[in-house]
């Protein structure tokens, strides 16, 4: 059997720089219209899932999807960059985004818990999302220990490959340290498993940093830091002006007896326009 795992994270639905359909209906009869950048990203979102469907069909594979945290933006840090302070408005954006992968009828779905500032204390928003999908008879895989529909930490073995998912990862903040910090985390995960006498994962997936890093085969654990579906907020413009987030998703193809195949589907936004004197 072949399994394709589609991994996305950091949708930040409900934020004015996050994943959003063209129009979101608001509570009092008005509407939010996606920005030009959001409309571009929405096309990328559809293209990513089209590619997932192509890989699944070509491999005649089962489809698993891991939604690796921060699916909504929340009402955080006193920000003005949300389409509505009403959670129902943010839920409308999320529902439209979720409809795209659900249309492929995945065989299994995991939802990882993200950051409290975005998804509420104990990631309560993501638990509501996952539980709602489970009640709708979607193939949600919940936490085997607590019975919750979402999970902080996901471990699985698929076709002989052990995988480990959590939302919060690490990336260096400078170009010359960006891969090093992720490589250190990969080796730390390996050491922690060795210390506890537990077989280490072959692939660990982390998110949150909105930057793609793949450590490859330099350590026994291959660490993949996922890209995101959010443009820079005012916070990013303050700490890293001009720096572009990595937009896209990851596709992992697993076939028993073969090395995992990792494909990144990326979409590069245009940089800040260059003004020229006449």
C-alpha cells in the first residue's frame, strides 16, 4: 500500500494576511473582501490540493492529511489585522479553507494543536474544529490517551516509516543560522528518543516559524519545518522588514520498502515593488 500525507500548517484564517476566500460574510450583513495578496494565496491553496490529488491518483494511494496547528488567527495581542473580532467570522473563512481538502475525502485526518494566542487556551479553537469534524463523521484520528479530537503531539508509523508531528519548531533567525537551528532540533529529537529507549522517528515535522527548512539526511531524524499560509503581519514588518514568508505545503509519499519521498509545493510572492525616480 502507498500512502500520501499532505501536511499544511499556519493557515491563520480570520487574519487579514492569512488564508481567506474571496468573500467572507460577517455577522451584521456586511462582508469582508480578501486583499489582492490573499486572493493570490487562495489560488495557491487550491493549486496545492490539486497537486495532492494528482500525486494520490498517480500512486493509487490512500490520502492522510495533517493540519499542523494555528488554523485560525484568533483575536490576539491587540491586533487590528483580523477580519472580525467575532469568532464566527473567522470560522467562515476557516470553513471555506477546510472545504478544499475535505473535497478530496481523505482517509485519515489529524489536527495538531497550535499556539494559545491564536487558537485559545489549550488550543480550544482547534479542539472545537477537530471535534466538529469528528461529529460530522470525518475520519479524525484523536488522542488515544485523552480522547480529544485534536492532539499536541502526533506519532505514527506508516508503511514502515515513523513520523512525529508537533506545531512548535525552531528556525535560525539569520540566513547563516536558519538551517543550523533546525538541524540541532533534529539531533535533539534523536537524542531524546535514544535516552528514553524509544525508536526515533525517521521524519519529524514542525511548524510555527513560517519558514521551510528540510534537514535531509544529515541526522538519523529528518526534520521538516513547514511553510505557512500567511503573509507578514505588522509584527513581522517590525522585526524583519522585507522578509517574505514561505508559502506552501508538503507532500510525503510513503511506500513500504522504499525511502520516503518529500515534495514541497511552494508559491513565491512578489517582493515590495521597487520605486524608480522618473
